C-alpha cells in the first residue's frame, strides 16, 4: 500500500443519492421523464463519485529510487518526481503538496513555512491521465548547506463533479535526497602551509617507512638484517660487517582535526558549536586548495555520522574523489547529531598514529589539547589553528 487515504464529502454524495431516490419516488406517482432522468443522474453521479474517490489511488505509484542530487549553495537545480497511473482512472483536479527542509527556495512555486520554521511546503497543481506516466520537475534554489529529503508528500484529488475529495499521503520513505555543499569562504595565509615543502616525502624519525635511495649512516650488522643491506666498502674499512641505515620518511599531507563540541558545555553531547556553517565553508575552501595543489589530506571530527562511529575519520587521500567525499561530509554535519569529548577525539588521533607534517585544528579546543599538541610539535609536525571569521578567516601557527 503506497497511499494512506482519507475521503471527505461522503455525506454530500450520499445526499445526491437521497435526492435522486426522492425524484424517482415522485416519478412513480407522476410519471415524469424529467424527474426520472434527474433522479437516475444524481444516483449515478453519487455512485461514480464515491467509487472514484475510493479507488483513484489504488494503482497510483511514485518512483522511489535511491539517488542524490548534489549542488552547491547558490545553485539552481530541478527535483524530479515521477508518477505513474496504472489504472484507467485519470486525475484531473488535484493539488500536490511537498514538505522539505527550509534550506532551499522555490521562487516560481507557491510556498509557505510551517509555524516553527522547520518545514518548507510547496504547492503545485497536478494531473495525470489513466495509463500514463508524468514527471513533475520542481525548479529550486539551494540557499543553505545541508541535506534534505521530501519529508512529506500529499495529493488532494477532487472528483469530476466538484463534490467531495480524497487526501492521499505517501506512506513509503522517499529515498531521493538533496545534498547541498557549503559555499567556499577564502582563508588567508593558507600559503604558509605549503611554504616549506608541499610535495613528495619528508624526514620523520617516527615513520615506519624508509627511503632505500637515501642511506644516511651505517651500524654493526645483526643476524636479522637483510643481506642486500650490507655496506661492503664500509665493512672492508671497519673489518666488521656494516649495515646501511636509511632515512625514515613520510609522505607530505595535511590532517584536519575538527572539534564540533562547545567547550563551555563539555559534558553535553548535543551541544554543537554555533559557528558550524562558517567552519564548514572555511574547510571546504582549504580542501579544495589542497586538491588543486595535489596535496593529500585526512579529516578527523568528533561527530556521530550515519555509520554510528563516535569519532569520524576520513582516511588519507587526494584528488577529486577525496574532495567529493569531504564536501558530502561537510554537507551532512548538523546540530541534531551528538558529539564526543575533545579528549576522545585527540586520543583517537594518537591511537591511529596520524602523523602528517601539517596539522590543522578547527573549532574551539581551549587548553585541553595542549599535551597532545606539544607531542605533535616534538615529533616535528607543524600545528596550525583556523581562526574562524565569516569576514576574515585565517590560518595561524599554534
């Protein structure tokens, strides 16, 4: 069953039947063709009206594919809704009402907001013939970062004679969603993140990888050393086997550590920072900048996402694929999700051994992360902080 229906005007249609029967009774005594015709017509109209309202939605279906419409703030787009009437009953006089999150606008459609401003309702005329499919395309504008689906879809159908109507409420969950990416707010002083070395590999004593083309010294041979690492010339000079020691390296990358919990209420799980939208816009600009410069990056944030993981981690990656994943994450974060403490976020970073040479802190941290940040700097990582400001955001060294 696709539609929950509620029929209105049954009493009026029953009244037509009563009048028609009354005319037929009078005709039985007066034998008037006019009364017979009117009585029969009213009874047929009543029966057809009730049948139409009761069965017009029996085979009306709506396409419900799982797909996403991805746009950025300020873009125009179309939301397609495809209906198919499998029966022969047409829908001529109907109104379609759709409820969405108020992160979009419909300048060419009749729209209204709910009393609590949580829903935007669009109203459009609707009709479809029997055995026909039609696609209704809603011309919309994206005005705010976020994700929305059709929260409610209702059709009000009036019968042919204008007496009575049926309200149809779509029961299934509609999977089609609109993902609105944040707008890009430029961040000044971002060039300093790549001022020293922005490509290739850099030295890191804590890395598990070695550059086999860059030996830096030798040491005494031990039985576990591979045979090909023996430095024969140095062994001949020292009269004892010597093993090459290679420089430990790591690939250049950025790590974004994002705290979305307000530090003034550290124990409240649903307390998301006020400047969520501006931070999302700043990060969107920086990851796009990193993509243009061919810099890989990863993101860690303390917000519960759909997967249910308390600390979300986007693994290290680059290119357009990584950028698309990031924009979608930034679109989906909202104030209705629970957050995790800063300590849990930073403990996750340490446990995962995220050791990019550049660490960018986003959101408030207070003094709680000082110990972790000091360890990062001791390892040679450069730690920066995003000074969020809608007018003049910038990157500063910690």
